């Protein structure tokens, strides 16, 4: 098939590369010429395992092209994906100016029947707004489809190539058939292609992310109760997760969720629910608990030390999760700001997020080249992101490098008894 993907951000680039990998001819469009130059060299401006290899291979096979010319891409394609950003507005709503602007440009460039697909995460009712804009701008036939993405950063390529399900919101049989044909190679192992109305499809993404965010905040609250009674959240988590009605995923307590999806999507549901006069009470609590959880480690440090002024605190991990360099809404941002506000000196290391972190914190934080370098003279280590390289460190070396062997484990990756046996004062979440 001939496909255009408008927007080469996280979603657009993954989608374009994966569609090309299955033999489709894909044109990815972006207005950022600097980014396009990077992509044309086979490099990618984000860290996502496996993605750079896909881009290089399909560029070499000439199945994947990058351009700034949206009109040329639209005219050459039968299916056009809108994958531009929907940043959060001040009131929590999704800002649709880029989505609607692209829809207008697509309409003006059309030269025949096109399927226009909303791939960006957009509020319920967006497909109808896109349809109205295109209808005003062209006399050519078209269909508007909602096709939300369900990608996990750090595993996005695998998620796209082997989806749990594909959701297609479409009311036109012709568009449904084209979308089913496009996605059929990705669903050969039995994953369903679920066809529904556009409003339901738009709601699916928000409902899924809101449910996962709810599980995280719920377990973080359970962990707090565990601490009060001397219970072990890890034991509780295993027992709860063995219930087939619940399952083990997203039951790990920690320092709160972050990233580009959960915080923004929870806020968006709260806003578009309120627009219809409904107060989404559970998600209001989920969001409030998550804000509190991001401050938890600093509260524990303050309780331990009394004052953080002048103390050197080492941080391992800055990205909101492993296998990504994304720091959007990362708990590390809240923690670093609170440490600096309390007068602490911060030394930090992350395998991939250092460049982005430097742009956020500047010279207020000392960034080091290796994890152990952060520990030199540190009075405490706070583990914020559970990168694999932090799971089995040399504890004897750590103890020698640190001024005082105190560890605040924000991801519960270490064995509590072993840490104490190795001479560390150890704090975790819910243990």
C-alpha cells in the first residue's frame, strides 16, 4: 500500500518504519528540516530499541522516505495517518491545533479518495471534527478513521509488530477493508482487529491508560499502608497478581508514573468528562496520589537526615522508565527540584537521558559519566529508574565510594535483608 504518515515523533516514526518493514511504501512528513536530515542519514532523534535498525533497513530498500512536502505525500498515498503531537493545555485538555491544521492541509492536497487516520491520541469527538474540516475544504471522497496506538516506550517496535489488538474506528466499509488489509500481516498470530465506531475507538486509548494509571496509584497507596503495619508490599503484590481476574502487570509500587501518556491522558479524561458535566472521581484521586508519590523519596530522606542542606545525594536513573531517554513528567524531575530546594547537592547518572536532563537542570546538577562516579562522597543513593545495569551492582564498591551507605530504593529492586547484611541503611517503598 501507499501510505503517508504526517509527523515523525515517537508514534509517527514507529508506525512509518513498521509499515515499511511489512513491504508498504511509506512517506513520513515533518516540517522540521533538521530532524529530516537526521532521519535521512538513517539515524533517529529518540532512543527506542530496534527502531534505528528498521529505519536504516527500509531507507536502504527505498520503502521509507522522509519529506517536508505534505501535498506530494498526500497525493501519492491512499491512506494518510495523522501522527502529530497533542500537547496538554493549561486546563488539562488535549491541544488539537496541530491535528486539525494537518487535516486542513490534507484536504487541500487531495486528488481522489483517501482514508485519513487519526493516529494521535485525541479526545472523543475528534474524528467528527476532522471530518467536518475536510468536508469544507474538498469535494473529493474520503473516510476518517480512528486508529489509536498502544505502544510502550522501550518496547514500541515489538508492540507495533505484535499487537495485543488493533482498534479501528470506522463507519465506511471501504475504509474498514483497507485498514484490515493493512494490519492483517501484524495479526497473523490471532490478535483481533476490532472494528467499532470512531467515538468508541477514541475512548479505548484513554480508558486503557487510565486503567493502568489507576493500578499504579492503587498499589502505591497499598504500599503506604503496608509501611504503617510492617507488611511487605512485594508479598502482597505477588498474591494479588496471581489472581487471574487482576494479573501481575502494573502492580509494582514505586515513585509514581510519568512519561508522555499516563499523566496527559488522565488529565484529558478529567477535562473532557467535566466538559459534559461529569466529575471522574476515581481518576481525580489517581492523579492526586501520583503527585504525592513523586515526593515520597525526598520525604524519606528528610526523615532520615533531618536536614538535606549541604548533603550530597547520588541519583541512579532519570528517565521515567528504563529503555527510553524520555523525561516527560518523570518523577526524577520532582525529586531533583525538591532536593535542590532543600539545599542538597545532586550527582546524577542515567544511561540514556543525560542529554535531556542537562537541558532541564543545567548546572544545578552534577552529571557523571558512569554510575559509580555518582557515588563518590555521596551521603545517600536514590534509585529512580530500574535500568538493568543497576540491578546487580558491586555493593562492596558502592559502600567504599559512599560517604555513608544509605540507599533509597524507589523501585524496590534490591533485597532488603541482603542490603542490611552488606552494611547499608536501606529504604524502599512499602517494605
